C-alpha cells in the first residue's frame, strides 16, 4: 500500500499537496462528500507511511486519478474464492459460456472500441476501473469456454483488449502491469490462432523493453514479431511493425537500420485511404500517421528534414489523438532544440505539457521533463 500510492503519485510528478488538490477537485466535480483539505493532507501522509488503510471510498477516487488498479494502490494480491463443492457452479459457468459466446463477443468488441476511443481522447488513467472489469469479464468467459469454436472468438477479443490495456498501463507508468497484460494478450492470440494480434502484442511489448533500458532486445522482439506468419499478416500490420522497428532502431542510434525499416514501412502501407483494417482494429495507420512517425524517427536521428515532416503532420493532425499529439509537440520541441531555436521549442514544449497533463500520461510527462532540462 505504502509504495503503491507513493510511486503512482511521484510518477505523475505530484507533491502530496497536489494530490490533495486533485482529490478535492475530483470529488467536487462528482458531488462526492470527502474530508477537508487539512484532513486529507494527513490521510495522504498516513496512507503512504502505512499508518492508515485506504478505504474503498477513497480508493475509488485514487484509482482513476492515478491510473492504478486496486491491487497496485493497496499493495495486495487478488484472492480467489475457495469453494468446498463447486461443481454445480462450474457447470453453470461452462454452460453459460457455451450458450452466450455468440452474443458476448460483439458486446466485448464494442466495449473495447468505446474504451479505445475514450483513451485516445481523455487518456488512460481515468479508465483503469472500467478496463480492469472489462478484461476480467473476458478472461472469465474464456476460462469457462471449453471447445475451440467457442474459445477462439473470445480469445481474439481478449487479445485486442489486453493489448490496449497494456499500452494504457505503460502510458500510466505501470510497467509491471503493462508487461503482464502483453503476456495475456500473446497467450490469448495464440489461443485464437491469430498471428495478427500476436505480432501486434509483441511489437508493442518491445517498447517496454526499450524504455526499461534493453534497446537491442526490444529490436530483436520487434523483428521476431515480423516473422510471425508474415503471409497471414495484413499489409497495414506489416507496415506498422516495420515503423516500430524503425523507431526502436533510431532510439538506439542505429541509423542505417532505422532508415531501411522506415523505407520498408512506407512501401508496405496500402495507399487506400483507410485508417484501419477490418480484421486489425487495434492499429491506426494511414499515410498521415506514418508521416508523423517518420518525423519522429528522423528527429531521433538528428535529420534536419524532420522539421518539414513534423509540421506537415501538425497541420493535418487529428485532434482526437490527444496523446499522440503530445508526442508530436515533443518531437517538434526536440527538432527546434537541435537548431538552437529556443523560443519555438518552448512554445511546443508548453503544448506538449498541456496535452500530457490532459491525458494523465506519465510517459509523455517524463519526456517533457527531459526536454525541459535542455532549455
């Protein structure tokens, strides 16, 4: 409990006073009755040093504020119920999974799509409870689905949702949760016999390794993802995986490899005007998105042409991709810093900070702070 709350708070760059302020603002917006600011300041201190237990009422506020699960907040493991004689309940669940699978899967997919849209526009932190419950429902359904024909569609839905949840966890700074969610996604993709979802989960999981300080292992994982039944991968997915490799290589300073992977992504991406594949809804990638990605790679390589790519992307940026636009402004900040254009860098850095704060992105806040140190 102590480390969970403190780590989540400091990961956002908040002081205890700032956390108290955010708790009160959250409660006022929802007309919740909570303690005074002075009392909350004492509560926060005692929660963090283990002298007071976080009650359910305050846990329901802290989870969406900090983007953590209940077990991460309290520092306790989930405990499964034990039943002395559970055969009747087991058979009931198996029967339900078999009879409801056809109606459940579209509902699962629709809920994932809603959560994906909310995440894109509002950030992941406030969705932690909804996402945790959503995944639990799918994992429960898969656990009690017996035959492959019933399991596969549920597993595919779980693979997509778990990858989304993992990316959200990474954005919130919950690295262990992100890794475990990717492992769930990979296992579900294998259960679904879906190389698309498996490759996508591996590609995103590579970012966890890169940010943990294992860039070479991250690149190798991204390349392995491209070898997962490439004949069954869609062109858009293959382009996405190549762009992922390009970014990871650029981050590691491997310029020739980064440029080759970027060229491959450009040649693979279908010029069909579509943003997503019908069978791979987890990926958003068209020529505009790839142009932004190309700018990101080029700025990491110190290429002066990055500036033109980034400003072109900014002009056509979709405002609903709030977190991605924070990254775009970070890239522009870095590009201007490389040219010694400090005032322009400050303008974009301020915009990046506002968008990162709006979505509660710990990941982009860290990048903002690193860039701030260079001004």
